[in-house]
C-alpha cells in the first residue's frame, strides 16, 4: 500500500443553504458534515489530511482540531484552485492522494478504501469514484472507451444525446498519483465562462499525457449525495439515520419504529435492548443489554447499565445502574449517578446527585445537590432546597432513611441512617440516626366556618 494522503475541500460558504453557519458545519445526525468526511477518510488508511478552508476557516479548524492540517483558499476560484492550495504541504511527496468534498457526509470509509485499492491495483494515475444512477440528470457522465477505460468526463450541458443516456456518473471524488496531480494542476487554466480552475480538467491533462485514468463504481448511489441546500441536508439526515439504525438492528437491538428513532453515530447499544418510537439518543451515550427505552425519551452523553427501564424521560450526562427504572416524565440532569434497582417515578427531577441502590422517589420530587444512601424512601412532593440565592449546598441522607411527603430538606443538612422526616416538615438542622424529625406549625380548627362562609 502506497503512502495515502487526502485533501478535503471545505472552503465554500454554501450560499444555497441560506444560513449564517458555513455549509460543511451543518450537522448530520449530530456531527458536522465535514467531521463525517474526516472520519471516513481516516478509516481508509490515510496518514496525512489537508483541509482547504476559506469561509469560516476558524470555525472549521475549531471543529476538526488536530485531525487535519489546513491550507487557506482566500479567493474561491474553483475546485482546481482549491486543491492547488495544498501544494506547499503535499506537493513534493510521493504517494496517492484522495480529493474529496467536505459536503459529502455519507461516503463511508469502506468505499474510500475500495477506491484507493482499485487505484493502486490498476496502475492508473487517476481514479474517479463513480456510481450508477437511475436518473443521471445534472451529473457529469463517465464516457468509456472500447476497452472499458475512462475516455473522458462529459458535463450535462456539453453532452450529446448518446452521452446523456449514460447512467455512470462522476461523484466528484477522486484519487490521484500525487505527483501527477500537482503537475497537472500547474497546467489547468481558467479559460471558461466562470473564469475558474476546475479539478475535472486534471483528468483530461492526465489522459493527454498518455496515462491511464480508471474508475471505481461504488455500490450505493446514496453515498454520493453532496449537500448544497436544506433539501439535500434533510435527505442526508434520513439516509444516515437509516444506516445507523440498521447497524444497531443487525447487532441485536429491537426498534419499535426505526424510521422515527434518532441515534447519533457514537452511541453504543447492547443486544436485546428495545428502543421505541420517537427516541433520541445523542453524543457519547452507552446503553447496556436488555434495556427498554420508551417512546419520546431523550438520552444525552450518559451511561445506562443492563436491564434498565426508561419511560418517556430525559437523561443528560448521567450514570444509571442496573435494573433501575425511570419515568414516565422524569428528568435526570447532568452529573447524577443512580445506583442499582433505583426507582425514579413520575415527574421526579434529579440534578448533580448520587442516589444509592434500591432508593425510591416515586413521584413529584426534586433531588438536587444531594447524596442519598441505599434503600431510602423519598415521599411525594419532597424538595431538596439547595440554593440560598447566592450559593448552592449539599445534603446527605443515610441508608434506609424515610423522607415523608411534602418535606423540605434545606441544605446543608444531614439525615442519619434510618432517620425519619415527618410529612410536611421543613428540615434545617441535622437529624440523628434512627430519630424522627417533625417540624409543623400548630394546627388550629375554626368551628362553624361553613356556616359563617355561607352567610357572606
């Protein structure tokens, strides 16, 4: 295998997107398009990547970081001119160079690897990634010679009737012998209506030198889509969703309705887990085996252990232990850790807290900035009062404690093991182990009140 390099074209603003966000930074399933491209390029065995930046250069570099080197195209004078900007970084090197657009997020590492392999085996100086299109309208056609070699690329506007009938199209992705690429680029002119330097002209120059140009036909035309507007962005999103969900199904995950389930590329799901319709799984989420994620739940950057049930709830940046059940309509906010067999029920919110094994909060409670031990009961309407208007404080609840309904735990406060808090109490001082804390005003009954009220 020769030295493999890549040039990613990401300098265009993308005016048809009608957006202040630069085109290649528009997300597909949670990742900017250009990041999808870079990931696929790296999977193909490329050792050096140069991204051509222009509009939004700083933001593109911020997204890609050290994954790539960068070359600036100050004026957008065509694709050939863009590739030429990498000459200072790559021009003297021997090897094979992939040229790929940053708005092609569906191209896979497998396809790019096959493209490299075809090129290296053929001995060609250039290899075009092509596809067979049911409708080739708008694409450049691949015209082959009698011996099946690539003769030329004919653009739609220049094609004759016979050429318009050709189904093999140019996807705009190429592999070149690196020296041949930069030698040909030095001879490309802008003698055309747009006054731009076009990369496909390199193919004609290589052919004119008597060198071989080959083509690799990709298996899936859907990979070839280039995103130039919001319609194409939506199509790419749907295709990526289907691809991701299909991979999970093949790994043993059951979907209630895969077409309505949104899962981002880095999510990991164990086998025999059931994902219902409308679920969103985002970021670096890991879900174990034999879990159930109910419809319309959202999980972001969280770790879910085996045998967990989540019903119509939101979980963010948290860790959930085995056999815990959550929801419906619960919210687990960042930095929360739930132990094993915990029950978090209807309309319970947990934030920046640790909840021990077998602890239960059945409904309508707020647990914020607290450390709860094992086998605790948190009654309905309980609030951990963690903010005094200037700063936040934590509370600690010992194992097997009982917190009665409608209690206020005003931090910082400690409730000892097996301590009891009576319903309706506001706790501002520590509660010793096995003690009962009760804080209520004296009840006053007004006799004959109904009679007095009815006379008004």
